[in-house]
C-alpha cells in the first residue's frame, strides 16, 4: 500500500489516529493557556540520507529520533511539561504507508514517554522523504540560555558522549570486526540504542531545579550536545566570553570507547548524543553531579587572559593548556 | 555565492538578521505569555515544483506566499495578533544565497504587513528546495471552527475566487493570447498579484468581530479557501451535517473571469485564494457583507432532507438543485 494508493485525504484520516480525537479537524490547533509559564518553541528538520537512513534504522526509530531531537532542544531551554508537536511530512508518492505508519508510531512512542501530543501538521509529496517537527513546551523552573555561563562555572555533562557515533559506526560496519567485538555486546547494544533511540534529558532539567542551592538565583548556561560535545562547550564558552578548560582525564565516555583510537574524537565531535551541557556555579554543579547518575564535571569556564580576548569561545586542555582540536561540527552545505 | 560557499554557520548568521537581535542565539525560542488568549499553531509545507516554481515567481514571492499561506490558516481559526513564525529551510548546496535572501525578505515583508516575528527555525541540505513554516498567533474575539456552522446559516465569502488560478494560467501562458488580452491589463495584474502575493484575511477576522450582533453568542463556522472555494464549502457543510446550497448567479469572481469557459471551475476549484469562507447566522452575515468590501453571500447551509443524511457535506445549486461538480481539491500523492 503506497501513499499514491491512499491519496491525501485517506492519509490524513489515518494520521489523525495519532492525535487526540478531533485535534486535526481544523485549519490549525488551538492551545489553551495553562498557567503563566512562557512557551518554548523549536523547529527541526530531518532529511532522508542526511539525518536518517533505511540502512541504519527502521521507521519507528526515525519517528522517535525526530521527536527526541526536538524535545532535546526544549530540554536545553529549561522546559518542564511538553505541550506537543506539529509534524510536516514530505514523502514521494511511492512511499509505503507502512513506513509512514512506523514513523508516526515512533513519534507517538516518544511523546508517550516524554509528554505532549500530536497537535497538527501538514503532508506533501516531494522527491525526498523529510520531516519538519515543531515542538512546543512550557518553561519549568527557569530558562536555560547558551549565554548565561560565567567565569568560574563548572562545565557539567549530563551523560556520556560518543555513543551515538559509535552506534552509527557499528550499524555501518565502519569498525574492523576484532575492534567491534572487543567492545563487548552490552556496549554495542547501548551504542546502537543511543543512535536509534536517543533520550531527551527533560529528567535532567527536573534534577537541575531540585539541586538549585538555596539562596542562589536561577542562572544556568546550557545547550544540548546534538552538534557534538565540543561544539556545545564552545557555544557556552563563547556565550560567556570565556575559555573552556576541559579535563582530558574526565571526558564523559565509557572506558571501552576511550580505548578506541577514534574514542576522543567521537566523544568531542561525534554529535547526536542529545545530552545537556551546562555551565553552573560550583555548588550547583556539585549538587547536580551528586544527584544525577551519569552526570559529571568535565571542566570549567575561565576568563580569557589579558590581551587574550580573541580566545573567548575556545577550548583547551586543563593540564597542558594545549588547544582542543577535532571537535568541529558538521556543515550541511 | 552558493550555500556551499557560505557554509552553515555563515548562513545562520545571515538569517539571524531577519529576526530580532539575539532571537536565534539559543536552542529554541521563548515566548512570553501576553494575556490569557489561547494560542493558535499551524504548520505548512511548501515544496519546490509543487507549491512554488522559479518559472512563475521570484524568491520574494515564495517567501511572502509561504508566510501568507500559514497566516491564512491562523485567520481561519479566528486569530487576532500574530506572534511569529519558525522557518525550516531545506536547500541543495548549490542554491544561490541570493535566492535564500529573497525568500527571507519576502517572509519578513509578509510579517511586516501582518504582524509577528521570525522566532526560530532550522536549515538543512537536501535534494529539493522546501520550506516548512510554523506560525503562532493568539485567538482574537473567538475561535472559528470548521464544524460550527448550522442549518440556516448564510455562507459568506470574504473575497473573489479563481484569481490566483487565473494568475497562474497567465504566468504559464495557458490561455490563448486573445483570451488573455480580452481580460484587460488591470485584471491580469490583479490575478498575477493574487497568485504571487496572496493576503491572509486577518482584517476580515477583525471585521467579523466588529459585526457580531449584540446579544448573539460567538458561533462562527469557517475555514480558508486555500484548497479551493468548493472544498471549503464542503468542509463547512460536512462539519455542520448540512447541505450547502450555492447561488450560481452570486459566485464570488470578477465578471471578466465569469466569461471565461474555465471561470466557474477556477472559482470553485482553483484554490490558493486564501479568502475566508464563513457560515454565519443571517443577521451576522448581513452585517459583515455590509461592512467588508468584497465580502458576499454565496449561499446557505440547509438541513439534509429526510432520508438524505448521506448528502451532508454535499453541494448543490440553489435554483436547480443540481449537484455542484468540478471542485474537488488537489491530492499530493
């Protein structure tokens, strides 16, 4: 059964099953206000061959990842409750309905885990499959901003990095067999799950609020690591007018990954780990590291030296002072 | 200068100029609440070759139309102030920057006319140019719903139909030269403008609120005619469980268009006129027709006859009782 066989009206009718009854009946969705919390809105594109591929994931994974990537941006802004998402679906007429069904099942599954509903959307034909997701949420205890770090802050990562890239490498058989086998089955499965089913860290936002030191105002620098840990750190450092000093012995990755020659590069530049990277006053950072399993201090923000203003936004290793390299993000063009 | 030459970071830097300062600096956008009005959210896709074409419009037109189509859906829900839009842009690496610049200039121009700001978005490479717009607005005096019409309501159109389709025909040289010339230059220009620069009827929503008869509760059936006048009427009739009776002598189109053999078909099924089609109690309809230039009564909603329940959502001509045909919308698949 292809989309061509269904036609647009029947496709829309079937997709409406993934939204609350009547939700897709009108020209647009109406959101009732619920309290005074500001809204957070985010739009992400996922394009076949660039952001997903039949070779490495099924349609449910595509849907899950699409929602998760968007909700991760909400988490990176300090989002509490998720309101929902709109979904723009572009697909050629010869796309199987089963693929679309899988994608929407994956989207629904992610919303089921993290909150929020399918609010609306649009469908169109096109040469290449593409999803455009817009997610809406409400700010929780406070807004997290890329530019709100300060010199003296701890740099904190809510979880491991490089796993998603390792998962992709395993799915694409990039690693020689002995290397892949040496990682052990549990880590291989964990890496593949990290790639196919990333978890937006809305739970970490909650933990962050619970760890706020009494008397401290809300001030949290932060972003998610969708473009890579190094890129996230560089954004926090740049936004704070600081240099980021990273502890090379405390890079957030599993030891087995650290032993791979690619390990450090994948940890810093692999991307798509969807963890939060935060700049916090030390007492807050310490409390969060103690409270949130997997969360660790990875370095500090420091003021650039005199005459060193150009270095704001740069990364160096804490012990050696050498610049951190090899973490530059991916350019789409 | 192609997107490949710019790279993603420089592209994002340039696009930020179309948003308020700092608006695009973070992972997502934060919207401060302004009063208790519910939000309206809408997502539309525009795909190269299906929704726009270099052959018939420039990049500023593409941007304007993309915003206008979305704001038209907000208007169709009863939107008052527009909050803004997010823009997802997919474009191949060999896309000229000048094209993207033109699209964003057109988007900005539409927002300048109708209110709202560029709130955020995303960019990606891809095989085919595509825009995914999500628009956010606040409900004005009340929500307009497709299903809120009732038997006895007037069917009202806020403006002419078929002009956008005529404009496309002129741009594609579909009409024989004598026929095109016979239309006269003013109508030709008007039709081309209707195709390239449609106006979302947020003004009509304001007029509608001002015309609400004293003592009448807010009850407005309505949708926009993006998919064609006939499709809009069918949705209102179906939502109300009614039959739509149209006055064939009062079809909303310029007389010159009515004289073309294609005129009636384009008026009913041409699509993309982005007017509002409303179902209103007669006193309200009469007041709106009197207050809003170009607005006219096109027919009525009537209860289906006994044993005629299957006819709900159907269209017939008022005088003859014959079914209205030839207005079926376009299917994307």
